[in-house]
C-alpha cells in the first residue's frame, strides 16, 4: 500500500478526506472516516470492493491501482 500516492490522487481530484469517504459510501464502499484512515495507515486492508469503488471514483487506470494498493514482493 502506498498511501501517499492515494492521498495525492484524492487531492488531485478535488476531494478532501471527509467528502471522499462520503462519496465512497454513496458509491457502494460503505465506511466512515476513521475506518478509511485505518486502511490508509495499514492497520487494516482495503477490500476488493473498496478498491474497485476507489478506482472508479478517482478514475484510476490499472497501473495506478497496482502502484497504490499492491506492493511487489522481492525476495
């Protein structure tokens, strides 16, 4: 998870956290602001549905989604 990239995309799209979370809830990814911050900070993980809704709301392309939500495991 790359929270800074997600935060930047939220700001680039003209949202603040409160109205972004409200829009997510209205779009099918029901969560409150505290839950969003826990997920953003890595305390819990975003679900597949939440990632899908975030991608749709922010108009993220597949590369953006991979860069934000998935980290490469290097061994």
